[in-house]
C-alpha cells in the first residue's frame, strides 16, 4: 500500500466518493488541476453522468486555464468505494445529506484508505463531530465544504470535529489552496458553516415574500443580480455596509442605521413549504427562465461566474490575436477597464 504524501504539494491521486452534482464538480476541478481522479458512486448510471458532467464543464475550465497535463482521460471510475480510495492521497466524500449514511460511509472510507490520508466531507451542514462517530481513525476526518459548481466557485470551508487532529485540518486547508481553492479555515464548528447560514437567511426571507405575495421570484432575483449582488462579487456585506458610513466607516453606519435593526425588515423563521408555496416557486422560476433549458442556464451561469472573476482581477485577462497578428489582452464581456 502506498504511503500518504508528506505535503499537499506531493498529492497526485485524488478519490471522489459520490459523483453527483457536487462530487462530479469536484472531480472536474481536480482533473483540471492536473490530478489523477478515481471516482465511485453507487448509482447504476453514475459513470455515464459523471463523464457527461466533466465534458460539459471542460470548456469553462479551458477558458480559466488548465494545469499542465490536465485531461478528462485521467478520470477512472471504480467498482467499489474501497477500490476508489485504495491508493488515494486525498479523499473527497460527497454523498447525499443523510447523517447515518455519512457516518457509515466515512467509517468505510477510513477503513479502506491508506493510513494518514486525509478524508474530507463536502457536507452542506453537518458538523464533523456528528459524522465521525463510527470511524476507527476520526482524527483524519475533516469538513471541506464547497459551493456549486465546485469547479468554478473558489470557496471551500474547512473545519474539524471534536476528534479531528489539528494537523489534519491544517493539511487539508493547505491542500485545497495548492489545488486552487480559496479557503476559510474555521476555528469552531457551526451547523451550516458560514456562507450557507448567510445564504439560507436570504433564501428564507425570499420564501416568505413569495408566500405572502409581497414579491415575485423574478423581482427577488433581479433585486440581487441588479443590486447588492454586483457588490458582493468583490466586497462582502460587512465592508459594503461600512462604506455606507462614509468617512465614519462602520461605527458611523451602526450609530446611524443601528435602530433599523429593530424594524420588521426580515423574518428568519422558515415559512411552511406547502403546496401553494412550492407551486409559486416552481412557476416563478419557469417564468424567470424565459424558455431557456437547464443546460442553457448552466452555461450562462458558468460564463457569468468566469466574467465576474475575470472582471474583478481574480482570473487573468484573456489574450486574443487581432487581424494584424498582434496579441492583445481583453476583458470579459462586461467591458474593458477604463
């Protein structure tokens, strides 16, 4: 059995256990970064869907820029979870959000993976303390929570459980950075982590407004994409609010706007997701899609994320060659900088 890599920089083989939207997105990301990827998923058509997902993601990954040697051909689909992790140097688990399933699968991966190899879970909300209860070596189990699609959204939140070794958390955070991710290493566990709790609050308020007939799905989406979402692409809500305080910064902002926190501007209790609300959400999304298919929407989303990342300097500007043969740099479709 191969020995685990001493440093994240030495990793060459990654296992992706669970090959749905998130696990498949992870596989695409790791392939684009030049790793050999072995995947496993129990679904009978998992390999077909995974290879289709990677193929669909590849044009976007090519536009970002591939690592040397990166290729979809470096993807292998294993027959069992044990086979997938047998020679892995890092394991990314992305099974459905069912606690008992997570517990048993992580224990299974722990028993099969080489000793010392870090195993990370893509869980959207479970604390690792709750998931590592059945593992023989819980010290190497960490949370590595990504955002969809993992091959484009940089953020991954890393945190250990009560029985996780601090060194495993540090190693995983460093590995993700080497693998091209933007990492938040959390000091303590929190159900839902950071970003999910923030977007969940926004989502629940949106459901309230639709349920009460206060706003349509399209109005809610437009209020973000045409408003604060443009700022949030490069500046978080706290710093954005600080700028609202002018030269006085956050202090003045809080002094001036603090009383509004007592105003009825939000409702954090989730509404009842009954048939009426579900229908309103589904029909509203269909209307907002305007006849575009899911595939078209995914392609538009992917290009939009690339455009925002490039426009804000987080990706290199594209090089093009004019008719005179002179290479030039261009920005995304959002326009050149002035």
